[in-house]
C-alpha cells in the first residue's frame, strides 16, 4: 500500500464523518491496494440499500443550502436522487460529493412534473421528498421504516413538520407547516404545477385519516432571502393565475394567489382575491384554510385595515377554537381593535388547550399565550394578574411592553376609594392609572363583593370598611399604604393626563409637601369650557395626617411646621355622566347642609358654595359665598382665593356687575398677582365698560401665568382682549388677539366677522 493510498483513505474517512458519501466513495476507489478501503467501500454501497427508501430532491442554484441538506440526510442511509432544473452556480459540484444519482430536467413551469420525474428515476418505490433549502433535525431511520413496514402505504401518505424560518437573526419567527412528503410511488404522485399536492393514482378508498404524522422535523430557510422570495413569487403569480383560470372556483388556488400578491405588495389585488376566497370557502377546519386566515389577517395588519381583520375573526372563529395559533392570532386582532376583554377570552381558551409540541403550526407557543395575557394585564395596570403570567415565562423572554418589568413604584401608593354604586367605574379608574406604575390600595366602603373581585385583579391591598368619619377613613388609608407618597382618588374619577417627568421630580422630595392637581368636572352649564378645580391629592405619608374636618385638607403631624404646596401637571376627570354627576352633587349638598346645621365650618361652607357654583346655580353659590365672607378667613389660604374668584364670576354670570366690582375692590390688594383673580376682575371691568382696567387685568393674568387653567394664562385672556378691541373699533388689534386665541371657537367667529 502506497503513501498516496493512505492519504486517499484518510480523506475518505474524513468525508464519511462529515457526510459527503459520494466523495468518500471516490477516495476509497482511488486506493485499490488498501484492504480496509475495500471493506469500507463495500459497506458504503450496502448502506444505501439498508433502508430501501429513495430521497428525492429537485434543485436549482442552491449552493448555499444544499450541502447542509445532504449532510442531514447521511444518517438515513438512503438512496439520494437529485434532479437539477438548470443551476448555473456550484450546486452540481456540491451534489456530486454526496450522490451519483444526479439528473437534469428541463424546466416547464411545473413542480409536480419535476417531482414525479425524480421519483420515476428513483431505485425504490418508497419515496421521501425534501427541498434543497431544507435540512432534517435529528433524522430518524426508524420513523421511515415504521411507516413503510407497518402502514398501508396504498391508502396513506406520511407527513413531517416543516419549520419555516421567517425574517433574519433575532427577528426570525418560525412558521410551522405539516407537509405531505413521504409516499409509495406506485400509489401516489404529485399533482398541480404549483403548490403541488400528493394525489392517489388509483381511486382506491383511502382511510378516514389518510395522513400519518412522522416524528420528523425539517428546518426551511427558503423565505429569509427577500430578493429570492420576490423572484419566486413573481414566478408563482403567473402559474397561479393560469391555474385559477382553468379552475376558477378552486379556493386553494385563490388563497395561494392572494398570498403571493401580498408578498409582492400588490395589496389591492390580494384583497380582491381574498374576497372571492371567503365567498366560496365555507369551512376553515383544514390546515391550509388556517394558513389562509393567518396570511389574510397579516395582510390586514400590514395595511392597517383592522376592521377587515375583525370581520375575518367573526367569520372563522367557530372552526378554529382548538387551534392555539388561531386563538393567539385572534387575540392580536382584538387588541388592535381595542377589545382587550375579547382578547383575554380567546387567550384563556388557548391557555387550556393541551399542547405537546414546542411550536404550533404557525410558530406560536404557550409562552406567547402567557406573554399576551401579561402584556394586556400590564397595560390595564392589573399587576397581580400580570405577575402570575410573567412567572410562567423564561427570564430570557424578550420584553415588548414598557410596563412589563415594572410592577411597582415603591415610592408611590395610589389609594382608591370605592363608594356605593361605583363598582362599574372602578376598573376604568384603575386602568387609567396604570402608567403611574404604583402600588394600589383599594378601600371599599361597605361590603361590595363585585368591587372586591375587580380590585383583586389589580392588587392584594383591598380593604372593606364600615362607614366611618371621612377623615378617619383617609388616615386608615395612609396607614395601609407602603409608598412614601400617597395619591388619593375616587373610583368615579380617571386619569385625564399627566407629565410624569414632573411627577418624578416631586416624588424625590422629603418633608411636609402636598401636591395639587386639577379635577375636571362634568359640564353642567352652557359653557364650552370644562370646569377645573384645584384639589390636594398627593401627600408625603410620614409627615401628614387628616384633621377630621375635611378629607382633602391634610395637615402636618409636627406642630409649628407648615405644609408646602406644589402644583403638579396632572388632571383627573370625573367618570360620570351629567345626570350621574348632578345626582352625586345633590347627595353631597344634602350631607354638607346637615353637617353645617350643627356648626358653621369654613371648609364645609366653601365646598357647599363651590358645589352650587359648579352646577351652574349662581344664586345659591352667591348666597353661601357671602356667608363665607362673614367668617374669619385666612387670606393666604387657597380656599379663600378660590371662593373670592368664584363669587366674582357668579356675580358676573348673574349680571350683578356692580357687586362684582365691589368684591374686586375689597380683595384687589391681596390677590393682584394671581391670574385667576385678575381674570375674574377683568370680566367684571369689561362688563362695566371699564375697558382700560379690563385690558390691564387680562394682560396681567397672562403675564403672571399662575392660573391652574391654561385658558386664563393664554387663549381666554387673549380672546377677551380681542372682544374689547372689537367693541372699541380697533380692528387690527382685535384680529391680532383673536389669532393668539389658539383656535378658540368664539375667536374664530370673531376673525370671520372682521376679515369678511
């Protein structure tokens, strides 16, 4: 034996280890004097006979994927037949390393013809088909033997899972398909030029279940190269149009053509074909019909036609309730359509489905169900439910929702008070607060189980309490909260807007601080402007308590220290209809009057007057505000400022302009630097035709810019100045002020008058 023989033999062993058997065969044939090589060659030839199966591959220009495909087949010890349809790259050079059975087929736009040609050239009747851009995962020879030895292959075909990798690198998502690829060529052949299907040659009666699922899986990378994918679908389009012309009611071809149009971004044509598909297709129980639903809904999402996706779900839902993939897909549609509750409903069904495979047919997993539920609950602020599903996910799971990993802002507790008949408002209230990322403490006045059930979806901190003094109730809530700062809110309110960056700066302060926010009341008058009330709703828990007189007036725990007030850019809105709010206010007024019978309290009297004012009852508001002014008042207290300002406005509304000016004169020295007072004074001056004083007051209101209503700081003051200038005949100045009114409707009308 020569040194050259030794070298050829070593190369042969390396080739056998790596997979290219035909290359190994050539090396072994080049060392005729090596007995070990002769023995190896005989065993190699025999190995192709051991399984008695031919693996058929059709290929063209697949130099990048063919070797991996053929290496994965080596362990099966099967005959490999390759049919090339016109490669111009290194595909054939690679193929010759693995098999001697390489043939050529002139392409005639017919995949079935090419596959049948390969099967015809195969040595064995038992055929397995695989594409050159696929490779087997853990090939199992026993699976093929089991099928051909134990199954009536005259009546069955074998299927294995094809895992299609979509996208690239981290964006890849598997799409799973069950493909019919294993058969006996004496009884089955491929039919249809494109998207070919195995069909019985002889019309024997097939089994009730003509498909046998092999425990084999292949990975398909044919969809990762976008340019190749486009070329492939451009070819498919022509073939499918031709096929559909011959068989115009074939819904399978309709689906495939519509899917092809979608890939080519011909969305209008895709929707047109899908419309025909849904007109003719009546059942959606088959794998390919679910594929059609999946691709159609994705088309709807790409084009943002969520209403069409929702129509599809309603049409197909009943036939797909046992498919985890379809239920996850339907949940996506419901979420996109702002129907979270329906999304939760289908995901709960998916959660209960028995699932054995890691991936389902369209690449979804049980983890997707858990993540979708967790994200919905996170978005709604239902932290407890979110945490339950978060625990079922691996730590490496990519986080998609910005709220996902944050379950609690330990510096803030939100206390929600639930009173009678507020159960239906509670969930909407809590959901609106989700962006605070804070601990919830829910205090239920009474024993409403319905309220408790809703509250426990958001927090474990749920307490039912009997009727107590309101101040005691709030102090009880302070004791239960864990955050340094406490934000209190009623269940019939919801978050309207907030500047969270400003709030973050507030939440690092330590001391006797409270935060004031704006609460928008329902419109009860003809005014187009919402009524905004400033209320204290934030407090540093360790430094404050409630004084027992008024729930929204916290006081310091330490004597001799003053509470510092900070204005926060947060707005709440009463989640009530006009009728509900009126009824609420009637009940509140009755309670306040009953309390005032026992003793006159400044805070309660101010609340009663403001209640009437907010409801448009200026007469009663004026009565109680005048009564308030007879009592000892702290002129630095914001309660006094608000009362004086509201009294001026109520008097103006009742056309008691002279009385309004008297109040302005009394308090002008105290509140000349406060926008709210200046604006109210301006309206009084304007109605008494004291235009210079009015213009000065409105200008000062804008300059001070310390009102809690942006309108007073800006467009309302500009509008009133425009009205004065228009009355004075100063057209140019009036137009300028109207332009500065930020599109305020009366200002627009003024511009139309002056510019026409």
